[in-house]
């Protein structure tokens, strides 16, 4: 007896990325809508491809599934600020269903203006994803040393 294990995919006509095929089992659902985007519940994490055709190790697109014109450029905050030490509220961890830190992945939203030397990163309100449950939430950190527009110390890879 043969079973088909191929994942079902959906096509998302991303304004930023063009047509993107998303595996339905990889869609991340937000616990609460991201600030300013009340109509988006599902997102896909898409690798950023550099100009030379290679995928970036630390930059991704968080592409809305329902609203193709909503896409955020996100990064691993430790790639740009190795000393980053986010503290999230217990209530946020509960909302995400996080029982251990190994299931969590943290992404910081980048603001990319026309001049690449002016890129900033939001370390104050990262997006925390429970990768096991595919559940995400943008959280405001308990520690107040981080801001929404930290200047980048160097290029994002």
C-alpha cells in the first residue's frame, strides 16, 4: 500500500517576492495580529535569496498568506547583536505554548530604507515563534534596554 506524503502547497502572489509556493503545513499562525495588520493570521517564513542566488543564512521574509502585499524582512537578532538577551512575559510564553526554549525561534523585524547604511532592527518587539506548534506572537520585551529602531552595526548576511 502506497501513501502520498507530498505536502499540499498554496500559491501566494507576493508583491515583494513574486509568486511563492508555500507548504500548507509550514504556515505559521499568529496568536494576535501583528500591530497594524488586523486581517492577517497566517504567515510563511521564506528564505531571502541574495543577488548571487544563494540563500541568506540570517535574513528571511515573513510573508502574509491572506494578504500578499504584507511581507516583513526579518532576521535572527543574534546575528546582528550577539549580546541580545530578550526576556518575555510568562503570559506570552503561555500564549505561544512554549514549554521549553528549544521550541522557540526569535525574529526581529528590519526596516530597510533606500540607503542600506540606514537599516534598523526592532529589538524591542521581536516575533517569537513556537516552531513545534507553528504559532507566533510579536511580544514586547520585559527588559527595556532594547528599542524599535536599533542601527545595524554591519551588513546583514
